[in-house]
C-alpha cells in the first residue's frame, strides 16, 4: 500500500485552476480500484491519497500523470507500507508479508 502525500508548490489559486482535471484523474484511479481514499491536508497545503494494488514503479508513474504534477503546482512524497491490519472496510487491501 502507498501513502501519496502531495505538497503544493504554487498558490492555492493556481492549484484550483487544475482542480477539475485533478478530480477526473482521481476518478479514473478510483474506478480502477487503485485509489482507496483521498483528501486535502489541514492546513490546506496539499493532500493525501491512499493507494494499493500496483508496484512502486507504477505508483510513481501515476503520480507523474496527475494534472497537478503536469502543471507544476505540487510535488509528491510516496511512502510504501505493508497494511497487515485494516478495518473490515479495507480488508481487500490487507497484505500478508513474507516472513
């Protein structure tokens, strides 16, 4: 599983100009089952996406396709972790590590 942390590198007004395209991009990855949750950080200086089911290389490619990245209004920090425990709602994303 991945935590994709976005940090805005431009004023929020510039981010807002790309919001419709960003939401369409999010919708595509929700439809494919890759994205599990997303939202704005508080304070509003970026956002967070939880993703799963793809490799590190794939998630990095996905981040480069974000209209926010293309427009140069954010950077990504991607953290991979093994979700060995989840709520029942996220049971499908649970992982069993090889010991």
